[in-house]
């Protein structure tokens, strides 16, 4: 998981305004702050 997170940080450093989804096995996942944004705005949950 740390390899994915390191790639996430590299991509976020270049373009912070984009959401990045990564493939992990058979699943696609969001990491870091992208998870919070996705849950709040696309799944309509409010925290």
C-alpha cells in the first residue's frame, strides 16, 4: 500500500485539483484526501 500512496503523493504534487484512482488487485481505490472528497460529493454523505 505504501507504493500506491507514494505514487498518489507524487501525482498530487503535480496536479492537486484532480482525483486519482488506483488499481489494487481486482479493485480500484481512492487514497488520502481523495477518499473524503469522493464520499462527500459523489455518495452524498455529510460528515
